[in-house]
């Protein structure tokens, strides 16, 4: 599966407060409070870099090895996706759509094919 380039949804509001941030999602009507690291990672989710590239950029800026921050950054991006405030790239969305389509086809086949008893 190709690497995705996470991007914050266009309708999500990000308000920076010092190094931290508050994010408002109008779809879920939830407010998310971000610590400095989460705020920085979310701001880097602009659709131009993969998660791996973002980790490399952050590691260089913080003068640490990428392995030192990889789990935290990946976890943050995963949580952003779970909350729906970050969407994957168009290529990944097409793959997800194909995957959903295949699942729908399997469900249709299960309904149409009689079960043997």
C-alpha cells in the first residue's frame, strides 16, 4: 500500500494558543486540545509529506534520531485519523473506496447465494 500524505480537513478550525492548539471539528462538534507536539504534528499534516517524511523533518529540527519520535508521531497521526480531523491523500482515499466496494460486493454475494444446510 502506498504511503499516504495526511492532510487536515479544510473545514476543521485550528486555533494556536502559544505552543498548544485547540481544534474544532464542525462535523462531530468536538473540540480537541493539543499539546505542543500534537499541535506541531497536526500543522505538518498539510498533504505535502508522508508520515515518514514528517518524522524525518521533525527529528532533524529537534536534533534527535527519527526512531526516538517515530512511535509518538505515528500514534498522533493515527489518532487524528480516528477522530476524522486528518484525511489521507486522494490516492489512499481511492484505495479505501475500492476496499469498501469489494466489501459491499461480498455482502451482496452472501445475500444472493443460498446457504447449504
